[in-house]
C-alpha cells in the first residue's frame, strides 16, 4: 500500500469517526429532555439510533458491493444483498428526520433547537465529505452561504427567545431585519 493510499484511508477513517460522533451527539441531544421528565417517543429514538448506526456503517463499508459471480454461495448472496440494502438506504436523512421528530416532542427551547440544527448540518457535511472523498477545503466556496445561514439561525433563535415578539415596534424592526437577512442569504446562494 502506498503512502498516498494510506493517508487517504486514514483521512476517510477520521471523517467516518467524526460523522459517527456527530450522529451520536445529534440523537442524544435531540432525545435529552432538559426541561421535562419525559424522553419523547421511544420509536423515534429507536429509529434515530438505528439510522445513525446504519449511516456510520455505510460510511465505514464504502462501496464494496461486488457483482454476483457464477458460483456464488447462499452466504455470499445474502452478504451481497445486505450490502446493497445498506448502500441503498437513506440512513443519514432518516437520522435527521428522527432527530427533528424527537426535538419536536419537547417543550419549546430555541437555543436547544438551534444547537441541534448546527449539529445536524455538521453531520450531513461530514457524511457528504466521506461519501465524496473530498477534503473539508472543498466547502470553502460555500462559506458565505453557510455564514448567512448561521446568522439566520441565530436570528431565528433570538426572535423565538423574545417574550411577546408579536407586539410593539421592536417586533416590526426584527421582522424587517429578518427579511433583509433572508434576501441577503438568497443573494449569496445564487450562482454568479
């Protein structure tokens, strides 16, 4: 094995571990009831844990599905079919949906939901980087859009924290500022 191949496999392993840690953090954070004593829906928790484990397994296995041979045994056929199911499933998307469902079952905590949104986006970026084999520097052209999105997220969390944001001149100013920020984010997302 050459040094370049070894470095590429090490980078993929590090990215897979990072994606696994982010998946575990997202499920744990969305399931953690800080204000109430309940744990939410056990089904959503099971789906979130399963999808996270399958997403990380998919990243670790990679694209190792082989073609069926002429003399394929039943064990080989079952293994190949399991790998195909593992590769075909949208496990990362399932984790995101399960985490959002768990978060929706808790009382309103804007800062908690905002941090979950950041963690889910980081998880999806980690999965994308592992699947594409790209380096994190590949996301550099997207930094203005990511910064605008993070700014909008902070603005939304701040607006949700305001008590009675629907009354008074401050709420009108906040709505105008949010609209201007949304337009600026949309302008940044347009290709030049």
